[in-house]
C-alpha cells in the first residue's frame, strides 16, 4: 500500500498548554512511556491541520495497575494550577478533566487498546510514546464509521487531500484494525453507516442554511467528495 509509513513526527505548533503540561509532567516522572498518544493531537504530530484541546491516549500493555494510578495522579497534579480537577471512568476509559467556571475546558483520556497495527514511535519533544500514523488513521476511520461526527468527515477529507493517505488506504487500514480487534469487517455495512451519518449531518445543517460563504463551500466540498469518491471506493 502507498500510505506514507515514513512520515516523521514533529512537535505541533499549536498545542494546548494543558496538554503540554500533562505530557511534560509524565515525562519528568518517568511515566511518559506508559501511554501512547493518539487522537487528533497524535495526528497533529504527523500532519497539523486543526487545533485540538484534549488528549486521547492508550495504555501501553506493560503498564501495571500501580503505574496507571501514578499516571492519573500525575495528570491531576499537572492540571490543578489551572482550575478544579475531577476524574471520571466508564468502561475501560479513565478521563481526567479540568474545569473552569463550572465548565470542562480540557480532558486527558486514556483507554485500553483493542488492536494495534504498528509499534508506537517516541514523541520527538518529550519522553513519551506516539501512535504510528497507520494506527491513527485506522482509529479515525473507526470513529468515522461508528460515530460519524462532522470533524471525522473533515479529518479524513483533509488527510486524503494533503496526500498523506488515500481513500483506498483508509479502508484497508480500517479492515485491518477491525480484523485485529475481532470486530465486524463488512465494508457494505460500514459504507451504509458512513452514508447515514452524512445524511444526518446534511439534514441537521442544510447547505442553504449555512450563511457564511466560506463555510458553505467547504461543507459542500467535503460532502460531495465523500459521496462521489470516498464511498465509491468500496464499489471497485
């Protein structure tokens, strides 16, 4: 496949001070390599195209229960100078959240990984792990199929148009990750899910109700590309 597996990570130019404080604190306590950075901030290390405030990460398999507790505590300590901090858990996710004026302004979430395509890489600016580009694209594809938020569509569109991946490669990575996780690999069903999300977004925000011309043009471009190119890849 042609996915650029040689992309070299770099420190994002736009990074939340809260995210930076947490990652530096983990590194200082020798805990940075107990997690691997994923999500939008992980992608920004390979291709930076939008600002993100939160951190999504995975536990490394070798992290013990005691080390996981220390990671959560270190994140809490790093965030306390900025406001009140709370910890929430659901399923296999732990979320450390910063609140200011009764609003959650930042979260650092860590979950257990169900599948991994390639080993993580060292983050170039601090002592922590970073998911491979392949894993980040695969995870974004899972989000597109299962969640289908507007940002998921924009992210995949941006990555493909930047030339760092292609629709064919996105679907291949999705299938590989689904297989490793023991999940459904039915591409027709995945295609229907994406189309359903796209229809929902179009009904919720019709193009003729988007008053800003730049936003309207961008939304039309993304929606048309998915309908005419991205989803048609599955028909080849």
